[in-house]
C-alpha cells in the first residue's frame, strides 16, 4: 500500500478515488500577509500552512516556476511525481531569481531555512487526478495554476489558492482542478537516518546544495540508477542464461540424488564431489500470489485509507471514463531470517509493490449498451504477480548460514518500524574443509556429507512495521528442490481477461516449474528461484 507518514496522508486523500464530486466548502479563511508571517518556531504545522500559501501565490505569478515543478515531477526520481523542495529551491530562473527567492517575498528566508531543518524531505507532489483533470503529464503551465494542499494535525486536508483562501476537503472528496500536495517524502530519506549497515556500496546518493545527502528508502524507488531488466522466458521458450544452472541441477539431482543447490552453489555433481562456494548465484522471489477467499484476501489488505481499492461503479465510454482501480500500490515487506554460525542472525528486509489489478481479477457487470452504469460485484480471483525483476534476497553459503531460512511477508500500513529481539535454534552443516591448493574452504560431499550437523541458538533483531498486516511465514531449506520439472509451465496469459486485453509485458508466457510448496496457510504463496547474478 502507499505508506502513510504525516504528510503522505495528503497524497492519499488527493489521489484516492472514492466518489467523483466537486470540492466546494462554505467555511474557509483568508490568509493575510501578516498572518503568513506570524509563524511560531515551535509549530511546524503552521510553517507548512504558510509555505503552502506562499507557494500558491508564487505559482500564480510565475509561469517559469510552474514549468520548473512540472519538469522535475516528470523526472520521477523516486518512481512517482515527487519534487524534493531542497533540490529545486536554488535552481536559477531566466531572471536570475530562484524558487526560494520568490517564496521569500511572502515567507522570510529564515522561516524557509527553518522549514528545511524541520522537514528536510519536504516534497511537492503532483497527483494524477481522475478524468485527466490534472497530472504532471497533462499540466498546461500556460493555463493551469495549481492550488496547494496540506494536512493538519487532526488529519483534515486543506488547500489554499493564490488569493490566500483556505478550504477543506470532506473525507470522501477529491479535486477535479489543478492541485499539488505538500508532504514529507516516504521514499527518499536523509542518508544520516539510515543505518550504515543497511546502505549498500552502490547506493544512489542525492546531494543538495547545502551539503545534505539523501538516499532512497528502498532500492525499488530508485529511478535514477539505470534499471537492469532481467530477461524472462518469451514465447520461443528458450531458457535464459541466468536459469541454465537450475535445469542442469535438476538433471544431476535426478541422476545421483544430490541437492540441486549443491550443484548450483558448489558445482557438486556427485555424492562424493567437493567444491568451493560460487557467490555468483542467489535466492530470488520470482512470484507472489494471495490465497484463500478472493474477497477476503482483498479486504484483508485494503483495510486502510489510501490502500488501492476498486470503484464499485465506474463510467466507461467515448465521452470519458473513470478507472476501475484507485491510484496507488500495495507495498509488501519481505523479512528474511538468515541464521549465522556467529550466533547473530542476519535480518534481511526487502520491499516490493503491486497494483490492485496485478493481484486481483474483478467480477464486473456490464449492462446492455446504453442502459446503465457498469459496476463491480466483487473480486473473482487472485492473480499470480510476477515481480518485474526477481527480488534478490541472499546468496546461500551453507558454510556460514543455516540450512533453513524463514521468510515472513507483511503488507505495510504505516512506515514506522518496531524492532524486537528473537531467539531460535538453527541447524548448520559441518562438511567443509580448507583446501590449501586453492586457498579456500570446500564443501565435502553432497547434502551433509559424512559428517553430522550442529545446532546453535541464534539471536535476531527483528524489524517490522507498525500496524502492518502480517501475511504469514514460509520456510525454505537448502535441500529443497528449486524446480520440479525440466518442462516449462505455460502460464496461459495471452487470453484476454475481463479487465485487460493483454497481459503486462513482463509476464512470461512460459516459466520454470518452481517448487510449489512455499505456501503460508491460506494467506499467500511464493515461487523462489536460484538465479545467476552476473
């Protein structure tokens, strides 16, 4: 789901489509210049409100600033139409002014500086409104002068126009006019706020003019770094090179009864074989699917304001249409408990996101032509979601890590995290010897070899998100089969469904027959692939 920080709630209200109605309220206030300047240093909420009023005025006065915000939003640096104020405030315009200098006509510079101190990731978000009413793509900077929305501490959503008039949205109202939203970024964070151990060597670092450094909260939001799209199986059924070793491992397993991962990670192809660890392979989540009653599965993860929802009734036709699904995506945390022989477990957290239409098929009633409104009767079934890029989790060095790994998935409802400590007993392989001729340790024999295993208590720091919807656990063992057949599975995705005339291009027509046993009760199932990394 869309994560909901204090200011992100504005974004949720602005783009969630519940009912298409106009947004007029009789109760409003008019902010004078004096009121704009009466900002208490301890009140960041009032600071935001006055910033919104100043930005609305600047939008009305300066087309070049409207163009600046539009152009920056279209870059989608965090995979959404977000503009970090700190990154654009000093951009020189044609008259040598800046966004900050224009704002300072209505808000003192010291207050603008204070705002950055209070909210370094202050973001100007350009929403996609229904009926193409407004979006970054559709923004006509000659004509469209956006109002500016923000939220107060009681979760009321207000907006201010260029005259300083403030109005308030009702809970189920959405705008049909140009508007931008002020919020705290949930996708870009201060680098200093991230644990050093969680920052990878090749992470994208964004540097502001004042020296502050920012990183993406998760790599899935990084739209600056070029994406490395992993080749999937096409209609010609050729096996991509990154999957070849899985199929070779299946043949060796069938012939001599070794573990498939023995061959993938250690090149062991016989019971008495030996080999050193190959770090060029890793475990990946390939697909995800919710299980159980389809409507129950939908209701279970659509229980918060801002979650994607289907519109019970919608309009479609030559005069315009409303979307079947509201904007937004479900966001899922994957937590991996990887026990280490050091007795301190590695907790791996990864996130993926999916739109409502990627997880569910809907039961839609279409009336006879010209006789009424189409409506959704409910969810007809859940769908297998193929991650656009298989999600890398870890490389399974059995000499260091336990032979069983626990994976927990939760649907995020709140970005705030909670850390708890846990203890478990894990089993480790001991069939490793140092080979002086190659200067490396080798795994001696397939499976656990001729040696016994050892058990250790392992302590974890487990991170979860507040108010998350836990979906359950699955356990993966090193000795489990990765694939169960040398034949490819026909996903039969080229037949049009009620909602779409063709599947997304990243859906494979054919895929390997992955181990089907990774099921968490009646909650979800995943497919796990051991793929070559490079």
